């Protein structure tokens, strides 16, 4: 009886280990980027809405490169979202109080993607806190929209352009 219990335990642990190994083989990253322009006329301490142009996903090609297709994708989540100031090059994030990014498509409701509140950074790059929402329908789409809500804490004398680098973790079924 004891040997059957040990064998069953070994069999179950092997099964769960192999499932994780298969998931690891079918997990890959997709990266996208967009630009956010904060105008110098933005009000201080009041949330301002910024809509970016549509972001083209190119997901079909990414799925094909990773030997899968959209119908097999079972889970997409944002892994990281990094902001960096591209213009003016000497500007830092000291002007920014908070930022929230939302994602939507023409067929899907808007959900929050990432955010950072009480920003206290003297750098020209910041990493946002990513939500754990499922993003399958957004990444499978041909394009999506990013809406940004910012609150600034000091007057801007020039427009500020921020590059948003997004990395999505994609897991697909084997068949």
C-alpha cells in the first residue's frame, strides 16, 4: 500500500511538472510601443485625458513566429510597461503626479492596463504598476487604443513626449 502511495505521488508530481514545462514552451512575449504627448497647456492638479493613435498589434505574425495562432492563445497579461521621456531629452518625471493607462478596442470595453500614483521620480524613465487583467481579446485584435489619464504637479513650459514600451506575456494551448 505504501509503495502505491509513493508511486501515485511521483506520478502526480511528474504530471504537474510536465504541464508547467509545456506552458513554458508555449509562453512568449509580444512587445508594442506608443507615444503619449502631454501638452504644456495641461492644467495642474487636474486629471487630463490623452488618446493615442491606434496601436497596431501585428499579433498574427507574432503568433506565427511562435508556432501558434490566435485561436490557441489562452492567456495574455501585461508583463511590463515602461515610460521614457523622448522629448525634451533633458526632462525628468518630476512634473508628473500620477498616470493611468487604459486599453480598448472597437469590440471590447476599456480596462485599466497600468498605473502609477504619487510619482516622485527624478529620472527620465519609470516603470508602471501593471494590472493582472486578461488581455486576450485586445492583443488578438488588429489594433487597440491606449487612453492615458495624467495629473501633473508643475507647469510645463514645453510639450512632453513620452514613449510607452509595453511587454505582454502570451500563453497558448498546444493544439
